[in-house]
């Protein structure tokens, strides 16, 4: 968790999908998909074309999961409440519109967040000092004083580590460093 950060706002911006909630596993399991997460090798789901999947089908089907069955979306690690305690204070920052389901999910997992923030586009504009996220596009938008723990996924392997970006396998590694 320790690193040199020039920001005064010491609040961590925690992404939801792939950081807290294992949305890809839920999507693949609940909709009985024939591919695995390893087949998702780009952010826009073009790699899933041969299974007739698109970003749109992903968003529609996972919106449905968030709205109707948030309890079926597993956490990325079993002891999420304990792990996230080490990150306090943190905000949950998401680009998903299904905030009702997300709130139910984080309450169900008893996460001690400060606020839930919806941002439709660029999270770096929110001026957090530290982000934990899996989005490769955020890596290209960081301001000089921002730091990203990038949750490693098959669709973000092209992102290089730097003084502002460190790759981790799960949220657990962000609190143990
Ligand atoms: Mg995400």
C-alpha cells in the first residue's frame, strides 16, 4: 500500500468489477458460456466474436445479474471484508449504472466504504490519488500524481508497469505490499 503519492486526498478509489466482484465468472457460469475468462483478451470483447459475444451482450446480461441476482456474483477473494479494511478509507467507484444492485452487493459483503461514486467515463478526472482497477484504458489517462494498482487480467496484459502503475494478481496483493 505504501508508495510515494503527492496527492492530499488519501482515499482509495476501488473499482467493482474484477476488483471486488468476479463479474466475468458470474457471467460465464450463469449464462452457461462456452468460453473462459482466458478467452477475453481485449477490453471491448472483440476476442469473443467467434462465440457471437459482444460488449453489448456482456453489458445487457450482466446488468440483469446486477439488477436481479446480485447475490450470484461471487467476490474476487473469499475474505473481502477483511482485506478491504486495510484500504480504509475507500470509495467504490464504478461505471456501471446498476447502482441499486451494487449497493445491495457491497452491503451483503459488509464492506466499510465511504461513498459509492458513479462515473460514466474517465475515472482519472475524479482526482483520487490511488486507484485499484482492471481497466487498461485508465492506465493511459492517469495524471502525474495518480497511482494505479492494476488487477492483472487477460484483457489488460499489454499495459506496462511504471512508477505510477503496478500490476497485482488480486486486491490482496495491494494490502500486503
Ligand atoms: Mg473493473
